[in-house]
């Protein structure tokens, strides 16, 4: 009934916490924390996660801009998380618009931990 309210185009995929932990451990996905540095200092970050704050996500992750982490392409599966899931969802949608083909929204750091994922201090 309200399909006009839903954004057109690809949507971020869901991923279970256990699958995210497993796939990140095997190097099958790039785990990205989009929280601010103060949040990382307070609670740590998922072990092995790349920190790309939401404020600079598009600047850092735009393909071809020279700031993209080495080895990352639009075919690299991304898995994003934040504190509650909202910023991760926004970053996931932005990544899809930038041309990334596989993007997951894990939600938040607590879900990573619930899946058995380790947290490291920053």
C-alpha cells in the first residue's frame, strides 16, 4: 500500500551475528565500525574491524578517490555496524549507491559480541 515510501534500488542485506563473526574471521567480509572515535575509546571495537566514522564514510569509501583502504573494491563484501544500527544502515545504503555490490548491516557492537566476536580496546 505504501510502496512509494520505500527507497528504490538495492537494499543492505541482513546477516546474523554468528555468520558475521565467522565470515570476518575467514576474511570473507570487511567489517567496518562507523561510530565516532569517542565511542570506540569507551567500548572498544570488533576485533579486526576497520574504523571509518560515519562523518567521513563517503569520503573514505568512494571508489577511485585515493583514500579507499588498500585492496578494497566495489566487489569487496562490506559488513557495517555502529552503536544501535541506524548509522550502519545509512552507511550501508550509501555504500550501495557508491556501487558496492554486497553490503550487510550487522546492526551494533552488542550483536557482534552476541555472535561470539571479540572486542579490542582502541
